[in-house]
C-alpha cells in the first residue's frame, strides 16, 4: 500500500496477515496530490499541486526523479498513456499536455479554454 502525507513523503506499507511494516520511500518536500501506477505497475507518477511531476520506480528503491516543474499553472491531474512512455496532465486552467516520461519533454498541448475541476 502506497500513500503520501501532506509533507510530501511517499510511504509504503507492506502488509502480511496481521503484521505490517512501514517504510519511507521518497521525500519530495511538496504536498503530493495524487499517486498513479503505470499500467505495468513498474513506475509511480507523483503529482504535486504546485506544478511538479515526479517518477518513482519501486523496484529500484531509489529517489523520486523530478520529471518536470511548471510552476506557472498547477496540475489538477496526470496519468500514463500507452504504457510507460508518455503521460498526460491537465491544469486547473484547462491546459492538457502530453509529456515524454524519459525526460519531461512536452510533445503536445491543447488549451480547453475552460476552468477544469475534479468531480
């Protein structure tokens, strides 16, 4: 079970029967608004409400890697597209973007011209 606290820490609870162990996997120093697993469960996408996306590979137990930082417009949501190669994000202002996960290169952008909200 993965979860985060307001402090920007990614926690992992390993649960076996009635026993559990909590581990801290990453500290990104920004509140994490959502955590999304890739379709093959090898990469976690960590989204902050401050406009930063991080990737984290649980099998490698390393640090979270900053994918991109767009402080001008805060992310509302992000998710993977077609495996582990691309992700898509949407901002509160209605900007939808497709990113290359390898290095955060922006590939496509569409402005919806409406304010977006989660329902």
